[in-house]
């Protein structure tokens, strides 16, 4: 049984998994309904009825508010747009600091820069991969104006604690909840614990509309500002009677009627789409629970994890092999896994060279924060040596998938001595 595929044996999983297919008849009918209506967008960029979009957009927002138990939902054309609008609505301006986790998708930090804000990177927690609250505290300064917490891989950051901290300092908590729809912390939905929550509806997420996003808030004032930034604020403020012009420079971040109609169908079946990922991930975690040197994802007590990424950690010393060798061997067995997630964001050229808006270093010239290797050691260690991820949203994993993947992992684990020898040989050849 222990002829590892990487050493010439038969792969444990012979048939490749198919991509997850989430579009069904309801989505098809939704598209037809909108096309037949002839109106593919109901938005007007002026202070009139069309300012809030057409019937599908408004119905989708109302249904989202109902499902996620929030007062306002403002749809946008991506989570990137939503994050940008949230930073604008929060009143961030040049030189204001926005604390973000080191490990996240780049848009989390880029959103701050659009308004001249300075991203300040907090390290992540080694168990949950989410922003570490101790590191957040250590990075607070008199210039901190907001925190963007990311509910990474589908699990809540320490949201209630962060919200309390923000309320104490009078700053805004934005949740980047792109990866965690229906995840909860103490019974409350992620995306509704901060002042503003931002969801993604891009093709790779749990439910999608191709491209799209949702902002949620219980705050009437922030909701108004989000709607203005979404839809040409500068042309609307006068008629709307808006007094405070801070960041009332608008964009076109509007969702189409087509996307909204598809989104309504996706939302109606969201429990199924998320339940499948959760069932798979829970079974896979149980399947690898007893393999020394591998740690399945840890779920915080009283939290629901929805597994945008199922991420285990490898202990290279205990296993005697490098994480990347393990991943190569797993891939050879047919396990659709990848090493690491994105590198800590402060390693991007934009931060290391301090060039973002214009070519002269704005807004970094307003700050003496530096970026470079060593800034967040936990994020760097996890990225370089520990995380092995599988994307339940990408694949059509059936009931047998968790078991076959777990046994492929167990096979490689059992063959780790042979793998270590192979690794030593490869290294020798390379050197
Ligand atoms: C996907 C993602 C985004 C961006 O979402 P888009 O809708 O593609 O703009 C932002 N943050 C995180 C954490 C994401 O996973």
C-alpha cells in the first residue's frame, strides 16, 4: 500500500475531482426573468428613485438583511468595492492608520490606501489564522482610525473583543467577511458584529454572482454614506442635503439587475451550499485527527466555521520533511491541496518600495511605519512552513471525498520516511 505516487506508485485518488457547480435552474430562471424585463440595471446616479437601484437589487438587499439579521444591506459590484466604500464611509483620510492582518487577500489593505490611509499590519494567531488581538493592541496609535478584521478561511476573528476595543477608542471596526458568510461568533453572524461587514460574491466564494459584494451595517449614517459612495456621491450631495462632504467623492460600484437576480437564487439555497462545505471539512478534520505532526483546523468554541479554506498545519520537525515536499507528494496522490496561502501582504512590492498612489510615495510619506521581512513572524512561519490548504468551495466533493482524501493523507504520512529519503536525494541533486 505504501508505494507513494511520487515514487512511482499508483495514486490514492485516481479520478480528479470536478469543479463545484453552483448554478441551477433557479439561477437560470432568474437570468431569463431579468433579460425579458429589458432592464439590466435600474440605477440612476442622481437623487431620485433610481438612486437605490432597480427591483432585483432592492429585493436582494432586503432578503440579505433578513437572512443576516442586519438593518441595512448595500450591494456593490465586488467585495473590493465594498471594502473601499467602507473605508470611505468610515471617514478615513490621508495619514490615518488602518490596522489589518498580515495574512489576507490584498484588497483588505489596498482599500485603506485608496483614501490615503496607512495600512498597519498586525500579526495573526497561529491557531485560527485570524488577526491577533495582542498584536492589534501593540499597533494602536493616536492615528489609528479603523481596524479591518478578516474572518479568514471561514472563521470569525475575535470580533466581539475587537468591537469592544474599537468602541473604547472611538474607531471603526470593518469586517472583511468575504470568506465567511453564515459563520458565527457566539450566535451572531460574522459581518454583523463590526460597524460594517463586507461580503464577496465573486465566482470563487461560497455563493456567487460572477462578481459582486454586499455591505451590511446597523448604523443609518454609515449606510447613507455607503450608498452615496456607491453611486456618484459628489453629484448627489446637494439634492440629498448632505452636509458633511468628507469622502463624498463617489464611484460607480453598482450591482446589475442580472447579478442581483442570480444572487437572490443563490441566497435562497445558501444553507445547502455552505452545509456541503462544512460537512466535508468536518469529516476531513476527523479523518486526519490522529496523524502526528499534522494539525487539522481548530474551530473556536461557540463559533461556526464555514471553511472557505480547510487549512491544516504541518510540523516539519515532527514529520522530518518540508511542508512543500509533503504537498508535492499529496498532489501526486490526487489531493487537490496547495502550500500556504498568500504571503504576508507587507512583502508586496507596493509596501516594500512604498509606491502606491502617484510615483512619489504617497501616502507612505505621511507615515514612519516600515514594511519588510520580520514584521509579523507568526504569519511568515505559517506561510513558509506550515499551512496546507484545500478549497472546499472549488470542488464538487461528494460524501466519499473526505474519506478518500483523508486516506491519501494517511498514506503519505505513513510513507514519510521514504519521502524524507526522496527529499534528501532531490536536494542533493539540486545542490
Ligand atoms: C475574495 C476576497 C476579497 C475580494 O473579493 P472580490 O469580491 O473579488 O472583490 C477580499 N477579501 C478577502 C478576504 C477575500 O477572500
